[in-house]
C-alpha cells in the first residue's frame, strides 16, 4: 500500500492485514505523524525534513525514514524549447500568504492577556531574524496556559503531539511565515515589479500584480519557466528540509532564489545550482545583481535543472523507496 502523506486509518488496516504501508510525506506540519499509529510495524514513512526525522527517532519512532522531496524534470529537448518562451515576469512568487481559510492566531490574539501578546510578539520578531533554528516550541512554556484558555484546542487522545508543538507548528510558525512573506513582497515591490500567484486575491501593493492561484500541474510550470527570478520563502514549520516549491522551480529549469535551508547544502551548490539569501537586505541586493547578470542567472538555472534530472526526480525517489522496503 502506498499513499502521499501518512493516514492512520490506512496504517491500522495494513497492520491488521499484515500489509506493508509506504507513505511519503510532503506536507509540513503533518499532524498525523504524531498519532500512535506511526508506531505500527507495517509502516515505512518517508519524511523530507531531517530535523523532524531526528526528533521522531529520538522519541522512539523507528518506522520513519529520511528522504528529500523530488521534481519532474523536463527533458533536454523540452528545456531547449524553454528558450522559445519569453520571460513574462522579472520576479515571481508562487505560494500562500496564509490569509485564506481559518485564522487561528487572529482568533486567539484578542483573547490573550497583554503579557502573553507581548511575549508572542517578541518571540515572533526574534524568530523572523533567524533561519536554520526554530525556537518557538521550546519557548512557549511561560504562556502555554494562556494559549489553551484562548483557543480551547483539544488534541486527540490517540495523538502524541504536545500542546507546545501544536501551537508552534500549526499556528505560530504559520503566522511568522505570513508576516515574513508579506514583508518581503513589500520590500521588493518598492524597488521592482513583482508578480504574485496565490489563493488570496485581496492582497495588493503598488508595483505588485496579484494573479490569484495557479493550477499546480498546468499553469505553475509555465510561470516558473517564464520568470527571471523565482522566489522561495519557506514555511517556518519546515525546519531544515528543502520544500517542494524549490524542487519544482529547479525541475522546470527556473532560477531559484531561496531563503537558507540547511539541507540545500547536502544536495546543491550555492551560487552554482541555486542562490540563497541571508537577510532581506541580502535578498534585495541579489535580486538587483541577478536581474542585471542574465548569463550568470541562466547558467545557474541550467545547472540546477541538470542536478534535479541527474538525481532528484520522482523516478529516483520511488526507486529508492522500493529498494528500502
């Protein structure tokens, strides 16, 4: 049995029938990973964030395996045809601003005492300055009871997830990412035109064009091919792993400019296969540089695509899973 993401109901059935259950998790956070069914011996669960993998292993979960995500990679012929497509966008960002759907943080905020709101504001501001280490979960002790009173969240009895982990991963890191993405888009829009592809059409800025959502299979690849610079701003609940969007961009032969994630360095060479930024100011400088240096930008995009095609396609990953099971 195989599924994309892990489902406790499938695991229970496979355990009962003595069938191996292979799941490949691409979501983060994925709260089902904290259900007791992850301990079932039938499971072979592949997760892309090494930090999360090590955390689960240290908690005694022996059914998880680390494996990065992947991408479809155009053939060399398809990539050559890419040159026939004109660049339509100087800078594009494809992703959520987390303004759609239910806003748990927004619902919680007016119900918190001033001390708790001030504490969370300070925590969020501090975390936004740091990539590579997330300290939200370990810092919630002083306000955890206030959060409980404000939201009345009930964690299922079969879940091993702590309250601190739930608030950090599902609510606060989401808020940090929303603030960070909007702040970065605003900073870029003050210097360049930027094209945004997102579910929420209500977000507007001078010099920013919000195109709304794009279809993952039919529209997003063309956006990535026809953008001079493709931004990746990783969801903060992904601690060290490479998000799917980064693989998508390189798989389409696009130039990737991303925040730093530690696992990039395990598979890709900065400045050769992709480019990362260390701060908002660094991001703006690199946008200016790579818009002005097209040959260098195109060479990096080509190298990133070749690296994906050589070892990071879905065929490579499925073969690896089958060899392990």
